[in-house]
C-alpha cells in the first residue's frame, strides 16, 4: 500500500475523531453548566433567544452530538452574558501548556474598579460586565476593588486576547491593577 506524504492511516483518523468527539462532549458540558448556572431550561434559552437557539439544538450541543460554529458560540455567550472563553473547556494538556509552570499558573489580581469606570474602551466595557457578574455572584459590592480569582484570570486572558502570562501586564497597562 502506498500512502501520500501527510496522509493518515485509519488508526490515526480514529484517534483524531475520538479526540474531536471527546472535546465536543467537554464543550457541551461547559455549555450545560453555564446554562444551569443562569437557571435557564432549554426551553428558556429558546424563548430568551427569540427562537434563534432551538431547545433541541442546544440540547444536542450540550450532549456533544452536534458541533457549534464559532459565530453561534459567540452569540450564545453574549446571550448568557459570559465571555466566550467561559464556554470552552480549559485543556491543561494542550501543547505548549505546562500546568506546573509559574507562567501557566494564574494568580489572584486586585482590580481597581474606580479606574475601570473611567475607561470607555470596548475592552473596558467587556471587563466591567465580567467584573459586575463576579460581584453579583459573590454579593461583593464595595465598588472600589475586586480580587479576581485564579480561574477568572483565564477568562480575562480570553477577553483581552492575550496569553495567560500577559494578563497582569495588560491590566497594568490599562491602569487596572489596584495599588494601595
């Protein structure tokens, strides 16, 4: 049997398909978890989206039976009022990610909410919505400083479109790191 360079054998295709199916299942788990955190049923999603997201289709996404396109994922994230990155599972085994390295370990950050309120950029508005969501979840409304936890730093990286290790630097450039 002669194979072209770059072609994959049946076992390689099966492994890739299995990995794709597993990732789809994990995306579905995240979609379901976020929907449930929002206290929405599948029918509620259909109603709130005015029929854009049919209950049966969202259910298929959540079961990993159907893949969601990136534009639809973005619209679903907007409807749920969460960053797109929150709808995707974090894969610590991804190439280039060393979960034990200092750079890969997100840290807690103190955010200057007063300074954030002064910024009028699209990124600042997105961060403000995200931080408001955290405040609501925690019942923390001091309005001056918010400490974001390690798992929130990943979402901030996705919102700012920067690598995880650059989040602190980017927030510092924006003047959002609280310094007492």
